[in-house]
C-alpha cells in the first residue's frame, strides 16, 4: 500500500513524514500518560490531577515544562558521555519504530517488506540505553536495577518475537500493512470474519505479557522497583534526561500496544470484513475520510490496551526476579514455540 | 511458580469496581474539612477570665506559654476597707512552633480562660509569626464551638448535676407544700426555709453572720504547740466563728420547736 | 566502584558506620573467576525501611550474605525527658514514640501509675479504654497492611487502607480531639467522656471496616503474585522467635499464642472474648494473614464492648499534684506491634525517678539479621515489611 504522505518531491515527503511522526511521538504518550494518571487514581478511589487546566489535562505538559527548566546534574563519579547519551539511546528506537507502524489505511511513513522484523529489532536497541544508564550512574542501586533489567529484557524478547512469528506465519507476510490486510481477509472456519486474536489467543496473551515485561511495567517492574532500588537505572537522572526516560516508557507503551493491535486486533479495521467508510465528506476526499476513521480506530485500540496495562499496574504486586525468569524460560517460551508449531500445522493442513 | 488463577482476576475486578465508584477525595482548599468540635486546632484565650495564676505556663510540657503580669492596687469600694491588689495580664503568648497540642493548659485552667478551636489554617512563612500574642489568641475565641453533648450514660458536669438536684428538691418541696396544709403547719417555716435554701443552693447556716473574734483558749493552745502567731490567730478566729454559729443554730432550733 | 582491602581475618567484622565501612569486601575465587561482595546501605533514607532504619548488607549478586541493622537515627531521649515531666505530661509524651499505637502507649503509663497509687479506675473508663485501644489497634494494622502491599509493588491497597484510617481517625477525633496523638488517657481514667453519637458511629464503622477487610483479602491475601512473594520467605521458627524476644503478630505467625490481653488481662480484657489468630509457618505470608486476622478480631471485640459500657464517671478525683508513692512497677500491655512494657521507678516526687520503656519494635528488629541471611534483595523488602516495626518505637 502506498503511504498517504508520499508526495512527489522526495525531500518534502521525508520532511512531512518526519514532522508527523515527531508530533505523534510527542502527543500520544501524553494521552496515555493522562489515562494513567486518571485511571490509576480512580482505581485507587482518588481523583488524580484536577488543578492543571480542566480536570488535569494540563498536568503532563506542565510536568514537561517543569523538567525542561530543571538543573542539569551529572554525578561526579559518573561516566559523563555514557550518562548523557543513555536517555537518547533509550528514546530514539521508539521514534524510529513509529515509522513502520500503520495507523490507518495509508497512514504510515513507509511500508517496509520486513516491517515486523524491523520493528522488533529496533525496539530491542533501547535495552542498551537502560544498561548504559545503569552502569554509568556510579550508583549501586542503579547497577542492581541495570543487572535486573539486562536479565529480564533479554528473557522476554523471546516470547515477544516468537508470538509475533506465529502471526507472521499465519499471515504469510512480514509487512505490517500486509498483516492487517491478511486479517481483513481471514475467515475463521472459512465463514466467520475474525481478527487473529481468536485463533492466536495464546499468542496475544504471550505478546501482551512479554510487552509488559519489555516495558518494565508492573507486575514485571523489578528493574525499577521503586520501593527497593529507588528507581533502578533512572535513580541519578533528573530534569530533561529523566523526562526522556519517562517519555521512552510511555512511547514504548504506545508502540507495543500499536504492534499488538496491528498483529492481533485487526489494525485499523473496526472488524475484519467491515470496510472503512470511504465516501467523501464535504471537501475531504474519500480516502482521507477512511484514513481518519482508521486512525481513530487504531488510537482507540491503543488506548484500550494501554488501559489494560494501567489496570495491571494498579492491581498486581511485582514478581521477584527469579520468578520472572522462571516464568519466561519455563512457561512462556515453550508455549510460544508450541504456538508456532500448532499454527504451522494448521497452515499446512487447512 | 505463579499460575494465573482466580485470585488475580478477583483483584482486577475489585480495581475496576472501585474505578466506577465515585472517589473519596475531598478537594481541599476548595472544600473545607468538616471537623468535630473537640478538634485540637488552635488555642484561644478569653482574656477577661484570666487571673494570671500561671498554672497553664507551669503545666505546659514544652514551656511554650509566655506570661507577663504586674500587680495593681485597686482603691477600696467602701470607706475604711482594705485596698485590694489585682493581677493584670501584660503578655500572654503561646509559641505554636513549640506547642505539641496536648491540651494540658486548657485542662488545668481553673477559670475557663483557655479553649480549643478547630481552626488549623494559620501556617506562616516566618517562624516568629507562629508565636501568637494575646490579641490574636483573643480573636481565636470567635471560632470556638460549643462542647458537644455527651454520650448516654456519661456523668454530667458538676454544675449541671447540682442544678438538676436543686430543681428536683424544689419540685419535691412544692409538692410537699401542696399536700394538706394542717399536717405541714409546724414544719412550714422550716420547709419554706429549706425550699428557699434549696433554690439558692446555699446552706441555712450561711444566713447567720458572726463577727470574727479570737477564741483565746484555742489561741493559747496553738501557740503552746509551737505554731506561728499568724496561723494561731487564724485558727482561733475560725474556731470562735464555728462555736458561735453552732450556738446560734441551737438557739434557733429551740426557738422553732 | 569500591576498592578491595584485605580483611584482617575471617572473624573480625567492621563496625557499620565506622571508618572505611563501605570499603571492605570479601574477595573470593582466583584469576578470572574473582568475585567480590558488594556492601550496600539500605537506608537510613529508603522507601522500604518504615522510617530511618539502616541495614548494612553484604551482597553476593542479589543474595544477602550478611545483614546488620544500625539503629539510633531517631533517638529523641524519651526516657530522659520523662524524668523531668509529671505524670500527665508523660502521657502526652508517650503518644509519640510509637505514633501508630498512641492510645495503647498512654494506657501502659496510666496503668503503671494507677497500680503504684492503688487507684480504682471507674468501670466506664475501663470499658471505654478497651474500645479505644482496639480502634487504635485497627488503625495500626491498617497502616501496615497498606504499606506491606506498597513495598511489594501493589500500589492500590495503601490508598484503600488510608481511606479506612481517615474514617476511623475522624471518629476518634470527635472523642479525643486528635487524629494521631490522642492524649485521652489520664491517671485514674480518661480525660472526658465520649460525645453523643460515638457508639452509633462506632457500630457503623465496624460494619464498614469489615466489608473492606474482604477487599484486602481479594487484593492481597488471595493474590497469587503476593503469595509467591511472601510464602516461604523469612520463615521464623518459634524457638528462635522466643529467643529474640519477639512479640505480637510476628510471634503469633510462628505459632506461639502469647498475648498479654489473654495471659495477663488489663482493663476489662478478661471479660471479653479475645481471639488470637495463629500462623503455622512463620513466614511473611503468615505474618500478613495474622495482621488481617487481628483486624477482624479487634472488630469483634469492639462489637462486644459497644453494648457493655456502663453509665458512670470516667475519671476519679485526683489530688492536686499526682505523686506516685515510692516503689517500682512493671506493666505489660499488648500494643498493636507486640508486647510493650513500662518500668516505672518512683521516689515519691511528682516526676518519676526512671521510666524505662520496653518497646516491641526494638525486640522485633533483632531478628532481622537472622531472617535476612541467605535471602534475596526483593525478599529483604518482603521481610522488612512483614516485621512490623516503627522506627520511633525502636529508638525512642
């Protein structure tokens, strides 16, 4: 599929795509952050931010401005360059992955043939950022957080990738747009239109839980564990660098939720088989209307998945590191491999 | 190993249920808290009641009450009477930076000059402003609520119970007086006196006035025991008054019957 | 990071806080397999230590090889302060060393002085004392229920627990005037009687808290992740517990049913059914379950007491200055955290000669080195959260 933003002039198109990605990258985490503030608050029988603008909508932008004007502190014993670069290394992969994620029909920067492969490969680069931050902080608590992060993030890459691999097998293409289109044409038992969530239910659960672990969200937030090791790798960070880490976390939520929506929940289609409205509304051409509706559907799915992540955060205590590892290596990875095998069998037989 | 079971889902259900119910937050400062009347917020001083006995300052565990006073001589009302001296309160300050809000000062004040008030919004940027002088403490009196009524079964305060007992006696006396007048003829003056006394709450003996003089025997005995002259004189005077009153009472008894 | 210095010998240990304390590490292995332990300070400022407790741990990876608690960061000299205060002022002071069980502390002091003066406390005062002590116990346990979940990562139960605490504190504020430091006991009874409507509000609050304990069961006790974090963690055998002088819910979790309210009843505890929930394994999960069980047991006691408060006065007439006669007395009470004791020595004046406080938290944290040996760092958090202590109580 051709991107909506593929203008004739290559450089202009590049600029436009870059601008749109950066805008989305900066605003979507704010929305998810607001959902977290208010959702978490109401689950805890309190109100959340109410003072900043209307019912606290201005809280996160206000936080951002506050972080920008803070003093830039680097600990004396810290490795200056590694310390300064770590937030960037953690943040930029999320930005880059957004280039391939389709948010609607034609609403993407580039439809790579190896879309999902690219997305998963680039998002694992952020692990290095976390380790850089932990090691260079010259802080024993950060070091402990970094070591836990290293073990955990590597352990949970595998279920993530294997669950995605099963979807790729079923769809027959690595391209993300192709996977959405494949779900649109998929019929369960040849009759019922369904997203891959139903035949790949195990894969969806694995992908979602592995995503939680990749993002260090509760119940897998041992690397951060703010009642034990203060804030893990982020302990010594303050000001804008800390804001980048937080932005990386929320952007990661957006990215992985978007990937889950694309892989399992039918992407921008309201329901597979139900075409998007593509009639012209006033001066807006039909395909733009379809793109806008598709974008809305995708955003709603991302918001729902983010809400489930926040729901988990409110409810569950955190798992211990060795219990985490045991679950991943002894339960999730065998399940994921079994999932692939079953999918392959069904693909060949049916 | 943790296998997801019912427990995890029950927790999820509970958080979802709580999310759909209204929050319990009261948004201070838009909404002021509803504090009970006994709340220990700030101490208020009723300057008019204070006799500068300094009990509060002495009893304070933190020594945060600062009192200054001086004595004034008040000329007597009648001719020839003794001039009285009066304590005048110069400074009464409570340092709320030290105060631990225990309430002992309010409890010991015998003249009901100190009260609790539920006001709590007097935080300042300057520590010195936390010492409230007596004008400010007098202003806090506006905010003092009346004490709450007590739980059933509680013992009533002495003033209330005494008044109730007096009223009950008065009612009984009236009922007794309303009974056949012939029966109560002889006892009428006594009953009337008794009723009058019950109304006012005073003893009958208080109507007798005796000019204090020294009972010489008691005086000599006390001096011999080694007591000082002042003490002996006071005790001798009291003994004389007691004897006189008893004598007059006995005379009245015989006069009545 | 830290330099490696040779240890003088395997038995000499460095005093925590002393010079070069963070520098000595144990070196093991040869050549490429050389490893060293990391010496880490948990605290004094740490979210999980319930105040300013410092635990110096030697870590082998994430396993704790040795742990040493360092106390004294909150020492305020209570026992010395008490020697210069008269008995009513001491009651205002002892609110503050274990600030979560303020009423029970005051109760101990008041009973000590009353025993020495051989004062007869009115019936009504005794029964109301039981009522308030049990409400204080629930307040204390709710705090630890919330904070235990918080340390393990469950961020929601703490808000629910504090919501209940607010309601109960409002109730107690209507009677005593304070939400944390009640100063409600006096030598010879209570300061003043309850306000109208207190007993009815108490009744309603009991029903409310009972429904909420079911919520804590759902969110914490029945949660599989919580069970995985706490079952088998920090198991304390009963003989070790008794050796260390542990008391309260930590002792009951190990299976020892020692409770002052049952063995040496004070106030009117002998006329009330006191249920003491016991655990079997003595691990963190049992300690937490005992805590929840004690909340329900306190609710039952309150319900029993509500109908049995007789009418009458709440204090006795005291002399102008309260002077305890010469002598000494030791009074034991079941504070929410364990067994609290007051040893009062008087020389006939209006201030005590010596007031020694036996605080439950001080004895409870003695078992921390025993429990932490061989535990992982996350387990340490679970253990610290389950050994219920208040640092003000430890240091006084």
